[in-house]
C-alpha cells in the first residue's frame, strides 16, 4: 500500500488513482474480501473503500447502498458449475455433479453468498432473491434434471422422476449439512447422499 506523510500526523494510506472498470473491480474484490473476513453484518462502505484504496465517494457514486454493492460482487464471483460429462451411469453422473456443486459452495463467491444468506435480515434478503434464483437455484435444478433425463434414457431412472423437488434434494442436503453440521462437506458425505438418497429415490 502506498503511504503518504501528513505534516501534522502519522502516515496515511494514499488513494490510488484508478478509473473505470479497474477501479470498479477493485471495489468489488474488496467487498468480497470484507464478506469473507467480517461477514455481511460487519461489511461497511467505508471498509470496502479502504480495502480498495479509494475514497468512500467513489464507492457511493457507483453503488448507492451496501445491498446493491454486494449483489454486484456476488453476481461477479458466483462460479459456474459447468456441464456434467456423461460418465456412463446415473451414480457417477450425480456424484460428479455433487462434487462440482460442493466446490462451488466453498469457492470465494460461494462462501460470500453463504455469509449473506446466514446473516442478513429479511428486508435485505429479498433483494438477493432474484440473484440467487438466477445464478444458483435454477442452474443447479437444470443440471440435476439433465442428469435425471440422461438416466431415464438409459433405463436407470423411472420416467416420472423429473419434478422440481427431485432436483432440490442434493442442494438442500448440502446446505443443511453445511449450516448445521459444523464442518465442511467432504466427498464421503456426497457419496452417502447419492447412494443412500438419490439413487434409491430415482430407481424404476
């Protein structure tokens, strides 16, 4: 960090001269860092400005509120799970997808999102509802349904197993374990969810 010496006091952080997308990315990165260190409740616009080495006015010019800033930071950082390759069986396809989802959950963007969901109040949470649906819930449902349809074509899955609730089972289990289990989800948890829940649930 660049320091400057004030005539009547100690050295203070200098404001870096950046503009446009470079400055915006620095602010968004600082917001994610704040979420990972002090959480939603501790995040402040002042703290983000300090982390980005810019002035508070530069933050407020682009984002009028903490909620809009965090929404943009999350939108930028939530990772894409990506398509699931055809591994030849329902079990292997589901396990591969569950591992990808677990990795996304523990990515910087995933951890930031969980911080918001765990800490923000109802008034703030509704502002993130559309973002969460668009970037997390709907993509996960589509990927799980694609794996289920592939299993139907192979004859491994019953033909009526395409309801939304089926696609919610693995994400719901992962979030439940992550929130209440007191530890990170490991591959053994995912194997158990696939072998003990999903495969029996989907069998013809």
